[in-house]
C-alpha cells in the first residue's frame, strides 16, 4: 500500500546515475532522494515532477500508487430506460 517508484531502475538505465547526481539535478539533498527512492518519504508534487523531468518520463511512469481495500470513491452506473411508451 502506498507510493512506489522506479527511481533506482531509471538511475541505472541513465548511465548508472548516482543519487547525488539526481539530487543535484532536482535541487534536493542526496538524503531526500534516498528516502524517496526507498519509500520512506513521499515527494512533493513539484519534486516528483522534477524527478520525472530528469528522466524525460511522465510522473505516472516514475511513480505509482497502490492501495488496499476499497477506494475512497464509488463509481455508479445508471442505465436510463429509453422506451417511448411514456
């Protein structure tokens, strides 16, 4: 449950980029990148976008969210009777 990411995978696909290299490009500390990469801290939206931009990926390709149980919303489908006998 929670936020997941592909940061480590993407760092290694991009010339074995270090956490320090990524941190410098994003504008945060290496410790922040480490915490985000290891799912100990969730990034702000701005930082998530900057990380995705470094890898030239959509945010949804770098980060994902999984939850257990029911979502906080419900989708209701209503079928309307289109008969002409009214």
